[in-house]
C-alpha cells in the first residue's frame, strides 16, 4: 500500500526524504508529536510548536513514556510500546466511518487506497484500545480532531521504530495525511527528519 505525496504542501529534503518544511509547523492548528521527546532532541521544532500553541494550536503527544514534551502538550496518549500501527489504523477507521476523507486527493495522488480501507476497517477503536491500552474515547476524539482540523501536522520521530514492526508502523502513520488531504496545506502533512534543513559543515568538523 502506497500513499504518494503530490501537492503544494510538499517539499523534498536531503537524502530523498519527503516531508513538510519544519518552519511551517508554526502555522499548524493541530500537531501530533508521535514518538518524539522534542524538548530533549528536537529543539528547533519545539520552538515552532510552542509558537503554534500560543496561536491556538492543539498539541498531542503520542508516546508510551510521559516525557518532558508530553507534560507540555494539551494531551498525552500513553499507548503501549509497539502498538503505534494499531492506533494509526483505528484513526483511519474513524476517518472512513465519519467521511473525514479528502476523496479528491486520494483519487489524484495515492495508490492502494482500497486495500488500505479494507485493512483499516478491521481496526475499530474498541479493538485498538484493547491493544494499545488506552481509552476508546481517546482514540475517537483524536480521530475527530485530526479529521476536522486544518492545517494538521504530524511530527514523527524514531521512537516507534525501536520495536518489531516499527517500519510498518511508520508506513501506517504516513498514510494519514494523504487520507485527509493534509498535504494541500504548507502547514499540514508529516515531518520525519529535519536534518536536511540544517546541513552541517562536516569538513570543518573532521580532521585526520
């Protein structure tokens, strides 16, 4: 299943990585900080997230651990380690059930949407809540917020990749912006690595 990005909200970073520009995060109205303790490891992003928060954006931290970042967000979703894909599929389930999809974007810019739909509908919030160890209502509310708020950004990081199935969890989460057409907004979409925006002068840091 592949969700391709092909809209004005998209940029290309170094190393072939695809994502939104980090500076646009300040303009988002909803930011999901997924698998990242940004205060400790991503301060340049966190500064922008704080600006968005002051301007009325809602910040949600998705992380098994109540990190410093989780303490500073409006909501902390403390799912069990290794269950990120289950949560992502449950969010898709709700997006489909409530019609919070950008069908035009899906038709024009993605591949495999029918297969993804079939898979997502196997994950109602009740099933995911049991797997993730979080309340059903927390999943339902997050899906509503993500499906109805524009612009919505996901700051994905490497946390969920440290367990078995982490690669597939990233793939599942990366499909969410395509389903709701979040890539249409410069401040919407998904960001994984910001290293390409801050190239290091490596020659100056090396010596024989």
